C-alpha cells in the first residue's frame, strides 16, 4: 500500500520545504490538506499565523514517499 507524506511548501525561495507528517494513507493526506489551517491564506490559529509572519506565505501538500 502506498504511503503519503505532508510537505509544507513556502513561497519564499529562502525557506526550504519540509516534511510535516509521514506514513499516511491517501485519505488521511487528503483530509489534512482540506483543513483550512493548512494554508497561510486561510488559517486562523495563532501558531499558524506566527509561521506566516516568520516565513511568509505557505501551504501544505501531499506526495507519495
């Protein structure tokens, strides 16, 4: 069975993408990425807003390992 990982992508060329979670099913990865808190343009939580302030625009995506 294929496993997936969540990768946080940043708009800035100065901030590298990084793996947030791994070992997920396709359904789990898709559910994560549908959450509004997984993008700087739709997040409302203060910890996510701090990420945006520190690193600029970002979003979470998924890919197979």
